[in-house]
């Protein structure tokens, strides 16, 4: 029976009694009592369940409060006015108070004073936009401290009254997390990034620094900024004296220092900075007055409240020091680490400058040595070629006289030895030019078949003596007319054919020129010189192209030679855009092959049709073929200071019928030119009183005012690279290196006067 049913039944019975109705029967009374007992039992059960629910509720509330108060983060309920409705004890512990004391206190009072305005503006925005929000700011703690906190909140209605008599209300539910450790890490990370960025900038500026003073100033200012220092200095240890040179220092140090004999160069090291240099160790202290290492500082030094310094050491070399003082905060190990990194960059920069200075000095020394070497070689060339000119010339003249067979044999031996000695000198000069990178190529027209024919013909006598077959061949598709450096090409061919003749005792020697590749304007040719001589072992075939190297070091005793020829050939070939190689088998012979690039020239065009591209060996001397004269009508002025060479040249020229005037130096040559107006001048370059180039310049000046033009030929014992350019620049028309072949003199005179 339900509660309502019992009530209705009781009311019915009571109504009957009030109206004097018939009393209840026993059965009715019995049934009613039974129902009342059942209902009583139900009420007792309900009461028990209610007591149990209250107990569970108390347990749950206690558990909730325990979790709420001891959660790992702070919990807050803050109403729109900013009052704290509820706070857990975790938050109370964060700020050092009992959480109950925070109820109905303004939450802004818990915010660090410098961040309160930020909180107010953000908190108002919370209620306008009810989505979950967060912010990070500082929360005040006990004794004036603070910590960084992250606040995360959402707008909600509290589902229970906060106290008796209170109704539920809308509030901002917040969690407060201490993020101080994370902020500290972030701060250190940002600081490290700033330090790295500063060091990178300093490094780039240091590398671009022009002198030690500039880079010292830059590194000192960077060190002060990164460590908050007021004072400082930077400097280096002098390489020669070992003294410390304070290249730069803050102005306050100098202005506030009252030491009578202030200086920037220190022979003795004292105080903490001296300890750093002596021990090559860094140091930092925030109580320098109590530091036992701080000794020897003279009176009048500025007061030092804190000190930080690092030696500049690269490898084992002490280069200098950076020192700082009086920071706005205490120095830390991190400051020392930063300074050491700066010191390393500073050291690299100084070392780079010193290396550049040393390199510059070494370069200047090398250049001076190279100049001295060139002067020595030029002098030796001149001193050797001058007597060689007389020796070879006189032996040639003597061999043209009546001689018996024994006398002729002796003269031929002397002449051959002199020519060989001159060839050795040419090899030494050529390798000197190559080492100096002075291989220059001419670009003149020539006939390659005629050139090879002349080279091979020059070895016929030697080949005949050894009964060697000497042949050559040029393929039909090789162009007839080419432009390039014929003299350098001949130098290569003469060397290769000469070696073949030298190292071949029986058999044959064959030279061959083939077309390698044909282009629109140029042609690549392939040259080969084959012999049946001694051959070169495989392991020695690369070595023979190195200076002063031969396949067998004892070979000079059998065949002679300097070991320079193939080195010279290799460099000339490479300058001509080609490569050289050898295929050889010991005892069966060798084949030397090389390639070279030349410019094609149309056969029907003369050099004058291509003066800019191919050059021309003709000289305009103001005379035509119609004015050509016999030799006895031609006057040649010979300017030569060496008596033997005078005798040789006069004899050679007079044999051809030329009239010769002799001048002993440049000054006499200018005077003779003005008085007798010769048809051609043979001008020695190096003479006393006035050299040949100065004499040439003066003659050309006279011609400018008086008119006329006399060809001038340089005859010099100098054969170094650049000699030709220098003499031609002085106004000469041609260049002949001593010793001069009589036939070469006749050809030159005939070309310049009769053409």
C-alpha cells in the first residue's frame, strides 16, 4: 500500500467515526494494523538508506575536498567582479597562505604588481567570450617573491551552493600551473640564441676586420653587452717581445685610473689579469678583493667589484686576453662560457691577421728571391752568351778557311761542344720561364709541312752517322696553312726527334702528323715520333716528364742530357691546348705522341690579309723594291761593346759586302746615327754609358722631328722571358738572341732593307 493510500484510508475511517458510523470490525482493524506495520518497516528502511546516503555523501565530499585542496595545480572560482569564491589549498600553498583566507578577496591582489593591468584586461575578455581562455603571468608569493603561472579558465555555473544560504552562481573556473621551470628554460634558451646570434655577428665582423685595434674594440663591446659589464679591455701578446699590449679598453678605465705611469704595453703581469695570462686559465669572481690571486695591483687602479677574464689561446699559442669588470649583476659560469667563446673567435681573427702578415712577408721574400733569381739568370745568360757568340762565330768563320782534316775535326768538335753548351743554357732558361708561368705563344702563319721538313733535315747528319733511317709523313687532310707558334712547335719536335736519335743505336725514326679533329676556325693535330731505341720501362714513363728526371739516372753517363727537355715539351704542349704521352717497351723502342691546337688559314690569303689575327713579320722601313741596292751601297751601324763580338760581326757583315760603322756604346751609336744616317742598326742591348734601349728611344725621338726611319735590330745576350717585349717596346723592329747565326744575320738584314 502506498503512502497516499494509507492516508486516504485513515481519513475515511476518521470521517466515519465523526459521523457515529458503525465501528470497525475486527478484520478491518487487523488489516489496518498490518498495513501500518508494513509502512513503519518501509519508513525504517528508507531512513536507513537515507543515513547510508548521507554517509556516502560525506565521504564523497571529503574525498572531493581532499582532491580539490591537494591537486597538483591550483583551482579557483572567481566571479565576474574578480572576487575569489573558492580556492584550493594548492593555490594557497603557491602563494603562502591558507586557502580559506582567500574567499571573497580580489584575485588581482594575487597577481604580481607589474602584471596586474595585463590580468585585468584579459579577465574582462574572459566573460565577454566564454570559450576556454588562458594566459601566462607572474603570481606574487611570500616575502615579495613571484613565480610564473599559466592560468586556464572556462566560464561555468557552480552546481552547488558555496555555503548555507547561498545559491548557485556563474563564475570563472581556473586552473593555476607553476611554469617557472619552463620559463627559466625558455629564458636560458633565448639567452643562448641571443648569445649565438651575437657570436655569429661578431665572427663575421671579426673576419672582415682590417686591423687588431678594430677587432679588439668590436669584441670588447660585444663581451660587455653579453655580460652586463661596465669596464673591460682586450689585447694581445706581442710575438717578438712577449709583452701584453692592451689594444683597446673602456674609456672609464683610462679616465678613472689614477696610476701615475698609465700604459697600454705591459712587460710584467700582475693581479687577476696577470694570473690569467701566466696560467692560461679563465677566472671569474664576484669578490675580487678576497681573491688571493688578486695581488700586485698598483695604487690608483679603479675599484673592481667583480671580475671576469679569459685567455685567448689557439692550439698551444697564447695570443692575448679579454677581461671584464663591475657587472650590473653577479658573474656566472655561463658568462665565463660566453667570454671563452668570444675569446676563441678573437684569437682566430688575430691569428688570421698574423698569418696574412706572415704570408705577405713570405710572398714579398719569394718575389724578391724570384727577382734576384731572374736577375741572376739574366746576368748569367748575358755573361755566357757573350763569349759564346764569339766562340761559335769565330769557329764558323775559321771553318770557312783553308784547313787540313785534323784542324777541321778539332774545330767541329769545339763548335759542337759550344752549341751543346748553349742548348743546355736554353733548357735552363726555358724551365725557369715555365716555373714562373711565363710561357707565351705567338700566333703567326706558317707551313706545317715545311716546318717538319726542316726539323727532320737538321738531324740527317746525326742519323747518317748512326746509319738510322729517318722518315716523316704528313696526312693529306692536314691543312697546308696554319697559324700558331711555329718556333714552340719546332722546339717540341726538335726535342723529341733529338731524343729519338740519341737513344736509338739501330733501326729507324719516323715522325708523323695526322688530323685529330677539325672545327670551323681551328684544327687539332696529332703528332707522333717513333723510334726503335732503348725504350722506357712502364714504371718510369710518367717520371720522365718531371723536371731533372730520366728513366735511368745513370743514363747521362751514356747519352748525356739535363732531363729538362721533356718537361719543357709537356708545358709547351699544355699551353698549346694539348696533351703529351709515351708508349714504350724496353729494348723495342718508344712512340711519343702529343696534340696541339692551331688556327686555320685560307691558303690564298697572305699574312697581311690577317694582320690582327695572324700577325706579320714584315716591317715598313720606307723603302720599296725599286729602291733596293747592292750590299756595298748599304751602311750598317753596329753598336757593340765587346771587342770580340765587334770583330765577329764586322767580319760576317763585310764578307757579304756591307759597309760597317762600329759604336762602342749607346751614346756613340746615337752620335753615329746623327752624323752618318745608316741604313740599318744592329744594337746590342746591354752596353756601358747608355744601353741599347735608351739609345733606340733617343734615335726614335730624333726621327720624329727630322723624319725618316731606320730599322733597328736588337742583338742581345739576354734570353729571358720578357726581354723581347722590353726591347720591342723601346722602338726596335726585330730581336736576335746571341750567339747569332751568320745566316740569320744575312736573312734579317736582307728582309729589313731589301724587302
